[in-house]
């Protein structure tokens, strides 16, 4: 059984309770996220929208165990991420969370296939398994013919699709994407959103996509809005 289907369809995979993040201290401190509560279920894609500086990336980073909340807790499955030491948090990220950011951040001297396969090492995936899976994923994402290319020889949209493949290498139960279409035209952006959406729905992952684009948000199962660090609770 893959991680992604752990707990059965619709199980809560990501949970935040009273999650806050304050940067700095004293009068100059900034409350980037205040008291956020949310859950994301397996197979559910949630869009997080809000103005620039409203706390979207900070919230995503806390959900992805990249950033420790200054108050509150985050669970991935049964694991209280906020209680883990640094080593275990790193391990949890490598094995259970796929990340896609605004720019692909590919290693310029590795081919697409190598870029994807390389992250397997952090999750303890044997090299050959990582390589085979990398090839498979690139095929699935329509990049089979690009697998041997260096990032420089790929378009921006192709690089972002490689980044999606990389995020999926270890078949993680959680996929977090922070404005993955911000630097793409709408057609290329749409391709990336479709890949993210398929990865979440077909892979029964818990997905969060941060976006400014309402067309992108409309493709999620649910939209969360954030303003000034506070999630806006729908009144209906
Ligand atoms: N490392 C940091 N140190 C201090 N302030 C930060 C840091 N990261 C973000 N902030 C502040 O926190 C607020 C939320 O930022 P961010 O989460 O990046 O918002 P968004 O992703 O919605 O644009 C902003 O006021 C930003 O300036
Ligand atoms: Mg941001």
C-alpha cells in the first residue's frame, strides 16, 4: 500500500490547530499567521488565496514542516510535526511531503531525470528505484522525451512540470504548491495545475495550492481565503 492511500480515502492527512507564526519580537514583530485552523483530506485539493503578504507562504511552510509555528500545532497523519526534533522533521519532509515552488529550482548540471531522481536519496530510496520512478513519472507527465535534457534546454513550463515530478518521486501523501504558476503564461500554468490536480485526486493525496489566479483556485475542491494572517471562515 502506498503512503498516499494510508488511512483510506478521505482521511484527514493535514491538520493545523491554532497555528500562528510571529516573526521577530518586541514592537517590530510581525504576526504573519494568526490562529489558523484547517484540515485537508486525502484526495482533496485546497486553494489558498489572499493578497501579497497575507501569510500564505508562511502557512504553507508551517504545514510542510519547513517552519515551526510560534504557537499551535500541525499534524501530518498521526504525527504532531511540531513535536519532532530537526532530524525527524527533515525525514518527514523527505518522505511524506512534496513541494512545488514558484520557480522549479532545478540543479543546472543535472538532467531532468537526474533532478527528479536525486531527491530519492533523502528518503532512502535505492538509486535504481529512484531512477526508474523518475523516468516513469516524466513519461506520465508528458516529458519522456525531455528526460535527458538539462534545465537550460527546457521551457519554463517544462521545468515546472519536472518540479512536479520531483515532488511526486516518493509518492508522498501531501503535496504543497506555492504559486506554482506565477511565472507561467496561462496555457503552461494550466498544464501545471492539471498535473497538481491529477496528482492529488488520482493519488489520494492532501493538496494545497497557493495562488493569486482565480481560474486556478476555481479548479480546487475548496478555497481558503487569508487576509492579514487570518483565515477567513466562510459564513455559510
Ligand atoms: N522570514 C521573515 N522574517 C520577517 N518577516 C517575514 C518573514 N517571512 C515573511 N515575513 C512577513 O510575514 C508576512 C507574511 O508573509 P508571507 O507568508 O510571505 O505572505 P504571502 O506568501 O501571502 O505573500 C509579511 O508581512 C512578510 O513581510
Ligand atoms: Mg508567498
